[in-house]
């Protein structure tokens, strides 16, 4: 019927020249592979999501100029790619261009605009346009965009009734854990429903907090997976539809998938924003150990610097573990003790703290000293500072504003503490040698801001804390609902209070990789000023 190439590329938002070069590069590869049609992701010309760049008329005009210049270079096959179109009255559209013989032959506009979670498409785009039906090499195809295939009875049904034998969906679908399986199940259901081949092309790569995981695929009319591209990597998948077979890349298991998302998201955030080297505070705890591993895999050990900043309260064991981890990873390691600086702070504050008990104020001074040191190094050497706080801590505010929250990118801000341990063990299993010392994985977690401090004495066991947090944040469950699951009521109420009270901190945290369906950021928009209390 038709030989199609699925071009799974990693565009950069706003890089019109770079994105169109990449489209041309993959078009040439597809032509060499004998494809009659090559398909690119949603908004591939301008990158996804362009957000408020879409409010700039000159951005829209430049993206259309880039598409027209691209089209003039397309000969010998057809190309479908996403871009932003506009009409005479200034409305703009999430669009798919059909290109052949050196020009744009037709354009389809997305009909179903998502407006939930991280999506704000109704803020920008209008709907309208034609049916999305075209003949390519004698085959009638229906073209639609991302959400158009997710909504029951949407435009895809009309396209099939109009005679489409192949449905092509171009997408930029953000990742969260388990998303590939959700997509495969949906597309299999749609293929069986419509009795057509369904071609799905997804973006890959990181964009701010989002990661696009690829996994572009072709599903047969019976719902069978015929071909599937790699996860988290650029790929070109060329399939002769009539042959009913193609390459099916292995599916990563859960831990590997999440770890890969963290690496890609961190790598692309840094590289797309011009950073070549990164640094982090290495405490000897599991969170910073995992972030150090991710950094090494993202940038190479030669581009990672770890800084240990021990105080009076850091044990010999954690200091040794930090050094051992840095040695195992072969990264640059610096130790900058903060005892004298901390003592100077305390001396300076004596007239003001006089007669008051020692509490979190003194503890947080240490974290803020460390934050200042990291940012001073970042300014001097042009490094991107990676923060090391996890989602459990961010949720309940067990972190120091302008202290350990200081930095440019929060690598594991969407990773619950129990998942941090799982990923750390997974990373060890990937290597011939144990990278993260076992003592780090076995030691009770502690902020080490006072003697004999443990996280559990403040937050309760992480296994129970995370159960509460997942129900409250991911499931939007009420405290009573969580208590009914058999969780200690006192701990539930304490945790809910902490989550609600610490929105102001989360709003000031750096961006970080989204790996859950409800990450802090666009997914979670709790008002800071909020008198509705659930207790």
C-alpha cells in the first residue's frame, strides 16, 4: 500500500532553523530507505510546547516562513509535519502540513484541544479547517493530531467514514511512568474500532520539565503492534504497510524507563540552555548519590563536579561515602567545610537570638551557607547547579528555601523517596561495580543538621509517608479516604497539613523532570493564599 517512515525527532522550542534542518536530514534518510511518505511530530517546526511564544505574531510568521522554505526543498516523496498556522483574522492553529513537489499542498488543523494537566492549548489555538483526508500515492489517508485520537468519536471517525485506509496521528505526548502502555492500548482500541492501520509519531527529548519518550508505532487493523521505535532516542522507523511487519524496539522496564527519562530530561535542559558542565552538593545520602549518577550518565563524568560541605553534624561515615561515590563515578570532588562559616553566623546572630532555644533557624543557616557556596561556584565557572531534593521532601516542605533548594534544575523533584531507593538500586544493577555504596542505601536518611537527626522522627516512615502523598497528590483523595485505607490518622492529618502549608516553597523551586501524572508545577496549581483547610 504505502512505505512510510516515522521520523521520531528531538526538536527544540524556538529553534526554527535547527528544527527544519533536522526535518530535512530525516527526510533524506527516509528517501534513502525508499519511503514514499515521512511523518514528523506535532509542532516539529517550532518545537512543543511553545507556550506564550504563540502570543508573538512575529514568532508565528517566522515559523510559517521556515515551513515554506523547508517545503521548497522537498522533492520525490511526501512529508507531513507539525507547525503553527494562522488565518487572515489572526487566529492561530495547531496544524499539520502536507508537503510534496516543493510546496505545502494542504493543511489540517487540530480539532480537540487539550486543556488539562500540563496542556493549555485553548489559551492559544482555535479549531476549524478541513477533514484531514488526502490521497498519497493512491492511498486515502486521514491525518489528525495528538488529542484528536484520544477522544471517543472525534475526527478520526469521520475520516474513516470518508474512506481513509490509514490514520496518521502526529503527536508530542509528554511522558509519565507507564505512558507508553497507555498509548499502545488506546491505539490498539482505535485500530480495531476503525479497522485501519494506525500510524502514530511522537516527539522525543526534554523541554523544561517535560520529557517526550518517543515510542512511535504502527498498529494493524486487528490491534496488533506491527512496529515500534525506540524510547527516549531519536529514531527513524520505515515500514511497508502492506508487509504487515517492522522493527519492534524492546520496551524498557519501569525503573529503567524512569531513570532514562531523568537522564534525558536533565541532559536536554542543560544542553538546550547552553550548559556544558554541572555541579551538585554531595552529602553522602541517597538523593544526591542518585542525582550524581544521573548527571554522569547525562553529561559524562568529566563534566560533573561534586561538592561536599561538611559541618559539625555530618558524620565520618557520610563524608566517606560521598568521597567513595565520587571516586566510583570518576567525577571531580571538592570538599569545602562550613564549620567556621557556620560559627561566624551563630556569633553574628547572638544578640538577636539571645535567650531563644536552638531550632530550625540554626539548622537552615547551614543549608543556606551550602546554597551560597554552590551558587558562587556556578557564577564563577558557568556551571548548572543540580538540586537533589525529592518529591516527598518537596511535598511536605522538608527542604530549605534558598538553601538546598538553590540551583538551576531539580532532577528528582518528581521522584518520591521510596522510588529514589528503587532507582539507586537499579543504577547499581546496571554497572559491573557497585557505584552507590551499600552503606548509603542502608543508612537511615538524615538531613544531618543536628546531632542524631533522622527524617523519620519528623515525617514518619517513608513507606507510609509516600503512600499518603501518592493518594493525596496523585489521587486527590481526602484525608478521610486515606485513613480508611488503614493509615494512621495522626500521620495523615500531619502530612496533609504540611502539604497544604508548603505551596509557597514549591512555587520557588527550580524546574525538574516530570515522571508522574501529577508533578508539582503545571499539573498542580494549588493557591498559595488558601483558607480552605481539610482538617
